């Protein structure tokens, strides 16, 4: 193995913002007033806001130093399972910053906004053709927001048929947000256990599905990184009892051009544009979670949506069955611009190749590591593979220790302790943008770590040691929460 | 394809390791009847030059651009964004990271969000602020759901009709399917909310006002809070223009229990309405009822100051269906951007900038009134106001548009009773000269 990535680095300390600066400094230009001062009722006036006064240099140094304590996809491999941390193309940032687009106001007449409306309309069309579904809303601001939208559509569809259902089936291999999203609509989550192959059994679904159950919310490929092979049978069972099928499409990066979502029997699907369509994750957002539906469910989609009339684009809100609005405007439009740019750049062949290579990388890692890490479901995976710490337990090393040791070697750890169906899970999603050399080095590193687990386990328990801070006391943070800095400090 | 690094030789070697005959063979577990058949209707792939050209064409289809003087707010504000904020927020260490699940590798994001929480708490006068919500509208819906959770048995909330109409629509979409009732409160001739009927509404968990409200009118928050608490309901306030609190009394000091709204004004481009920033805070007794992520301070093994995501037991991935919300990804980089902007302004600067917005707005309001317009609401305003014109304003508005000025928003579509009334917004971006041009058109 070549030289390891992680080093001590030159990491500078930096205080909290309010421990910097001097009263009277300012870090930005404010134009001089060209109008007379206007009186204001003193009862309305507040006290001066307790913010530090900083110069431009203070601000620049502060955030530059903070940024150096962070690790992003641009820093290195970030195989965080289920999160699809692929490369975020720079050109997409430029497109979103196009002046006439970045400055577009969301409340103006359609005639003034033909460019942004055209983009919305075309992206709706692109996502429909890519998934095989018929109609798309771009409003949801994140995956969980898309799930909520989907559940609102379930609710409205049942109501339009004069029924109200109270339960929803959610497999143990679905995404963690699903039960909370369903609960927001008043649905009670009924868990469905996956079998020893990590698959859902249509017979079990049939035994749980009844006329008080609105449908099923499943993730495909599921959170074990496996394709639900009997999805069509499951969908048929749910449909036969008057239910709907929700597909959590967070893992769509595995199957672009491979599956037709409608052929799978799915009625509603959300996509995570920040995963499959390469938009930057921003340290926790913004994302975008468009919802795609069948023709039958189109009337229930949020309003407004962009439509084309002749050669003009406009917003249509005239949909009496619609669930209404779920965002103040058009969702995270800037994220939509980036995803649109990505689709235009990749084209059909590029997107399909991306899925193939994502699955190639994950299977390659799975094959190379299954001798040193326990692989609970040994079968072909999709875009991610899930190991456990079973083999390391006899050395009293757990998943978290291996994850923290990876940090010292210069990698972001995989997703750990999820999915819950695997004890001590380690979920690795390399994505297609990692090359073979880097993946080989990652594999070699994990092999070294499993060796260290036997020979020098303390190295793992003490990891990470090369970072700005070492392991943090999360128990103390939750027991005595300190959520804001003290005032007057 | 420049984002895909694999050479044919590497693919062959990797397939051999896996034991798959070819790339298609990796998908053998996908049943034939689930497969995509036929091809997609997508344009041919564009190289970087072609993409730039395509986006230039879309941009030129816009009738507004970054030189347009937009005197419309209504939830999205044209403020100056310093180059430092743009530059720092685009640092890829921040931008290409994800939710800080591994705090040792994400102290930049975590300290940055902790600082955002702190600055926002100071601005709004609350004890706790979360790491962000999607936008102002969903933040208001979540605030009311939080109020319903706290009040437990009550099933009804009241919202002012002077709250942004889109926000009220989002509230209805979120609350009604779960069986909650949303009552709307009328506004008075002052433009403020009429709370006189509150006592007749039973079963109220929470009452929400916006201040400055959709008409730009500053609500009597303190008096409203007393009235709302008087009927035993929680007092929720929202905002679309938080810059106002650089000058005005903040909601926390007026007794608000939950405060939320849109933070796009703080260094974030309008971008056709998103991404923005859902700001969300509350008084301390309600901390564990908060939706969304929270960053807390703690110490590492060696006693050094550090930050982690905390109180996760409220959240969807731990509490599943009993979580306080389903939100996980939020508007991370937007919250960090807002903190950068507020740090650049400072306590002195935010006062000065808010004052400038206020003074310029008064100037335009006075000029329009002098030119013959009628001020519709008597209540005090910050940087938006509503006027009615003696004659049809549309021709003048068209002429101004030809001069690259968007003069106000016709309220008829949003409030049929306010047809032919216009909502104007003035920020520091609008010069006296532009305002004089508008007044001259009105007087013409």
C-alpha cells in the first residue's frame, strides 16, 4: 500500500465568533443613506442585538479555519452508506449561480420567469422518463419531505375514494425516516420483518395487509443494499386490498436505466437529487426530494407545477384534488438547477453507466473484504454492501472503533449501526466516482485495520488521534445540553 | 465521461474479481419484469461549453436579471450579498460534507452551526434554536405541530390571515390530514391581526402571527402575546424578513413561546424561492419538543472544547414514529451562510442596515402618497407596505418594467378583497433615484 492519506496536518485553533472582534468593526459594505431618517415609534424599538463586531479579515480567517476542520467529498473518499456521497461537479455550482437565475424572484408573473419555469418543466419531464412514472412535483425540499408528500398523497387518494385508513406497512429494511413521515399523516406504522435472505416475503405482507392499511412504504434497493426481488408480487398483494405502494427512491443511484419504477408496481416514489443526481450535501442540506407518481395519482400532487401551453410555460394551481402546498415556493430551486445540469451533462448513457459503476464498486469491495469482515447477507449487492463487527467481537472491537480508525487513515467512515437489522452494521457505499486505485487503497486500509484489531486493538479504541478533536463526550452533551453560547460572553 | 474514472481494463479486472461476466451481469437479481425497456427521452449529453450556452439561453428567457430593481418582497428579499459570504460558503470542505455524523471530521460544520444557533437565539430573543428547517412555511407548520404536541389534548390552532398566504397553505397541508383544525383570524384596518374573537374559540393549542406581517405591518406582539396566553394557548410568531429584528423588539422579549420564519435575507440569493432557510427557536421549557437537529457543546477525551449533534432521542432515526418530526436533511449550508452574513454585519451593522431599510421604505411610502396613492393600512411598517392607486396602476407598472423596475406585487390573486392594491418592498438595494422614478410614473 502506498503512503497513507491521514497526517497530523497543520490545524489552527480558532475561538468562537463572539470571542473575536472589537466593538465598531464591520465586515461588509453598507451603502450610505440617500434618504432622510424617518421617525420610528420608540415602543417598537428593540435593544441593540448582541452580535460581535468583526472585520472582513476576522470573518474570512474564522471560516477558513473552521473549514479546515471539516472533511468533504472533495477531501477524499466518503463511503457513507445510503447517502451517496458522489463527486459534486463544479460546473453545476456555476449554473446555479447564473445571475438571472440566482436573482429570480418567486412571486412574479409567469411571463417574467420563462427561463426558470422552462427548467422546472423540463426537469419534471426528465425525472418522469428516468423513473418510468408519469408526473412529478419538484416541491419537496429533502427526502423526508418527499416521504411526507407521498403519505399526504396516500391520505388524499383514500379520502377521494371515501375511505380513511389508519395503518401503513413499513419493512425493517426501509429507511429510518419512513415511520416518522407516516406518523405525521396519522398513519400507524406496522413493521414487516425481512427474511433470512434480507428479502420481503409477499406471503407475510399478505398476512398483514388489510382494509384499514393505506399501503406499504418500502425502500428498493433496500437498506441492506439488496434488490427486493419479489416487489411485483408484494405490490399486487397491496393493490388487491385497495392499498398503494410507496417507493423510497433514496437508493435510485443503483438502478438508473435498469428498473422501470412503474413496472415494479410502485405508485409513488421520491428521489433524492442530492444523492443520485450529484448535488452537494452542504453539511446537512439543502437537498431536494421530488415525488414521482402514476397518472392516477397526478391530481393529488402538490401545487403549483410548471406546465407548457403552446410555446409558453406557466404555473398551474387549478387542481382541486391536490394535497396543496408543501413549500413556500418551488422547493429548493438552486438544487434543482444543479440536478438539471447533471442530467444534461450525463445524458442517458452516462446516467446508466453511473449506476453500473456504482454497483461494480460496491460488489468489488464486498468480494475483497468478506474474508476479513462478516458479511451477513452473502449475495450480489447493488450500490452498497453491509458488513458487521461479528468477527472482531472476540477482540472486543466494535464497528465504531473500526470507523474511528478509518478517520486516522484519511477516510470518512461508512454509515454505522444502520440498518438496525444487522447488529453492528457497517454500510459501505463507494459510489461510481471513486476510481479502482482509491478503492483498492480503501480495501487495503480496512484489511490493515482488521489486523490491528487483533494485534493492537488499543489503536482502534483510541482512534482517531490525528484529528482536531478526539472522541467527544456525547452522553454529557445530551445530559446537560449546551445549545447556544452564553449571552454577554 | 469526466466524472466516471474507470478504464475498460479496470472494469474487466473488477468484474473478474467479482465473478460477473459483464456490467449487465451485476443486475441479475433484478427480475426481468421490473426492467426498464426502451430508451429515455433525454437530450444528448452536453459538454461544458454546451451546458454554459444552454443556461445562458434559459437566463436570457428571463425578463428580470440581477440588475433589475425588484420592489417586491412577499417572502423573498433582494439584499446585497457580500463576496466574502459567497466565497466562504462555497468552500468545498463545508459544501461537500454531509450531516456531521462523525463529529471528529466535521468540527467546522458543527462549530459553525453552534454559532448560527447562538446568533439566531440572540436575534430572536429565544433560548434555543435548531440547526434549521426547510423554509419559513414548513417551519411554521412544524411550530404549530409542536404547539399541538405540547398542548396534548387540543386539536385546533388559529393563524392570522396576515400571515403569508403560501405559509398558511403549507400549514393546512401539514395539519389537516392529521385531524387538526386551522382557524384563520381576520385583519383590522390597521393591518394588524384581530384577536378580539379569541375568547370564543375553545380547544386552542396555539395562535400564530407574523411580524412584520405579509402587509409589512408590525404586529403588537407584546399585547397579542398577553391576549393569546390569556386564553391558555401557546404564542407562535413567524417572519419572512428577520432583518427587522436588527431594529425592532424581538419576538422572544414580547413573550413568544415558539419563533420561526424564513432566513433567506441573510446572505442567501432569492433563487426563485429556494434554497432558503427555515429558522426555528423556542423558550427553554420546550427544548425537548423541538423538531430538527441540534448542535451542542461538549468535551473530547482530552478535555478540549468540541461539538456534536445532540438530543437525538427526539429524532426520527431513534424514536421512529414517536419522533418530534421526520426532518433529517435540513438547510445546513444555508444556516452556515446566514451565520457568515450575521458575523459580517455585526451588532453595529445589523442596526444600521435595518435602519436603512426602514428609512428608505418610509421615503417611498411618503413619495407615493404625495403622488396620489392611498396607504391602505395604518399600522407601522418595516420594509414593506400596501398602497392603492387612484387610477389603474398597470400601465405605469408596465412602463417601469421597461426601465427594469418591478414596482410592487398586485395582491388581487392572493387576497381578492385587496384587488388593485399593491405590496411594495424597499431594501438597501433600491436607490432614491429609483424611488423617485416610480413616484414620477404614479404622478404622471
